[in-house]
C-alpha cells in the first residue's frame, strides 16, 4: 500500500492495463492474481555491441544483466508471502544475438516462460 491508503500498482491483487484490443479498439484492464496471472517477457540483446563499455566502465551487457536481476528480485520480493512466493506472474527472457534462445540456462533453459513461484 502507498501512503494515504491507495493501492500500489504492484500490491496484490494487481490491477494493470493489460493491453489494447485491436478488434474493438478499446484499452482493457484485468486483475492479476494467482488464478489469473500475467507475464513479464524480457528481450535481451546479446550481440557484440553489448561488449562496449559505458561511461561507468561496465559493459552494456553487465548493466542490462544487473537491471534484469534487480527487476526479477523485486518481482519475487513483491510476490513473497508467509506461505512462499505466489504465482502472480510468469517471467521469461529471450536472448538474441547470433541466434534467438531462452535467456535462462540450466533447468530453466528449456522453456521461455516460468511461473515466478517455481
């Protein structure tokens, strides 16, 4: 909750602009819950240009990895309750460069989207 009792966009149950219906031309909203989860799909550039250094002396790739890791961490924190991490969101990463593939590796590498609580 935010100050004054108003709901934060990331306080469950979540309310979010979900998209634009092309057929009707209408924006719509939907509640995000464990019964009606949403998804975050991150598209990550892994081409050679990501090896370039920024003013901070870190590479673009490191910067993007840090931002993505912090974002995923915040999603987990916001979905954590006493009984564990609740599945309000599926998350996925698509990496592209020489090829297009899952941005996850190991056990998560076989699929693009994964429930946050698993």
